C-alpha cells in the first residue's frame, strides 16, 4: 500500500470511531466520558423543595398596630403583601354603605380542611383581614387569626386608622363614629357574637360564598380556583350539566337575591351554632346541600311560621314571613327598624339597607298567597319549633 492510500485509510477509521462515540453519547453517554455532561443550564434538573411543615400552635399575638400583622410588605406605602390574597364573597354584608376590601393568607404548605363543605376549618397561622372605608378614607381594618387548635384560639380585633392614614391602632373596646362618620368598630368581645356562628370562626370565605362562575366584576378566586391550586383537602363537586358553579342557593333570581342576603347578613347568628339560636330557632343560613327552595331549611323555617318570642312590634305582626305580604312579615319589620332592641341585625349597622330590604320584600311578594318562589309551595302558618 502506498503512503497516500495509508493516510486515506487512517482518516476513514478516525471518522468511523468519531461517529461511534457520537452515537454512544446520544444513547446515554459513555461512563467517564465528557460527552454525558450537561451542555446547558436547562439540562440541570433540580428537584422541588418540600413544603415547609405547618406551623405549630403559638401564643396569642400581642398586636398593637395593624402594621405588625403582616398585611403590608411595606407599611410606609401600605403596599399589601403578595401573600395576602384578595377575595370577595358572592353575597355581601351590609355595613351602612362602607366600602370593603378583604384578604386571606394561608401558611405555606397548608390547606383548608373542607371535609365538611359548609364549615371550613382553617390551618393554624391563617389570617384574614377586612378593611372598611368611606369616600376613599380608611376607617378600620379587622383581623381574624387562628393561633391554636382550641375552639377559642382565634385572635379577633379591629384597628382604627390614624388621621394621617399611615397605620391603624388596635381598639380593644371598639370605637364609635370613626373620623366623624357614623361607622363604628366593634370591641374584641363583640367580634365573637357573629364569628361563633361557624365552627371555623370565618365568615365570607366559604364554599357557598365562593361558588360562582368566573366574574370579572368579582375580586379574587372562586372555589374551583382554590381547588386548582391544591388548597382544599376535599375538592368541590364536579359541575352538573348546565351549572355554572358546584354549589348555590336554589330558586329564581328573586329568590336567590333574598336568600343570599339573609345568608350573608343574618345566617351567622340564625343557625344552630349561632348566638341567636337559644332565643329563636330560626334558620337563615343556606347550605351547600340546598337544591329545592320548598324543602330547604331556610324556607321551612320562615315561610308561614309564627314568631316565637318577638311580640310583633306596634303592628302586632305574628308571622316571620307572610307569603305575598311584606308588611305583615316580621323579617321585613325588623329589617326596617333601627335604634331599638327590635332592630335586625342588632349590631354593626345603624342604617337601613335599601337594597337588601327591596330584595327580601320582592321575594316575599313573589310568594303570593300560595307561596312558591322558584317553584316552592307555601305552607300554612304554624307555630315555629
């Protein structure tokens, strides 16, 4: 063989060996060979960090200022922490026309216990804030925080904003007529009057209040959004055909507006866990199992039912709801009352809610003499249990 031919043969062999090495590297690389090293940062796979353990119970917080609660990442500019999730209930609480903003924060790695879909239990370390303002001026911000495992291990209180709007001060005994307005902040003792109506001590952030279709006019997540983020121990029901949300108050729009109002404004006291139950066994709180207006506990509790202890006021009204006649219905009469023991709600409001009153009156009118909003059938007046 000539020297030229030998060089060609050697070159061909080198090409063959290089091709073999490339092929081997593509299959899985060769042990001890640089070809199996990552060639770019994207090839490095980092396992996700495990979630932190849920917080243990801790001492009751000694808050004095709102800025100490963690709502703001920068208290000076009042920039809300990204960990505080803004939300809005479907059925709103009347607060004498005050504007409200709400946030909640779950400790990292925790979930809401939704085994009982009507009574969510929040993990230790959960915080919920609600801010009240009028005309763009902050008046007060309330906090509910779970710090222990006991039924009373919840910090509740209101912080009243200073004139400079730079921070808010805890008012353990409450404060009336904040900043010259009719708005009052409750005492810490009175907070429990409403919040004890749910075993989880949280109102407004619940299955029924967050069950709705995506709505650009509503702030924050729906129950389906929370499930998608893996924040619920038990997911909501799958949507039934033609349903926009997994749960909801049944009936036509007139019925839903009225019963939704009663649920949000009266249901926390008027249920078997509420503070009003020892005096009057009336149910105004709807539940996720409600599917038929005529058989639901709220309807059965009020329509055609006689009052228990209330004496009917100056008109001697005898029925909680008289089908077709709002003027002869105790619920309407007490909603129209302020400044006396007959007022309902008895606390946290000094002004009549015209929207709520209209909604409840329209529903009672729609019942007619035979009852039946949303297909329900009215009941003859009976003595309430």
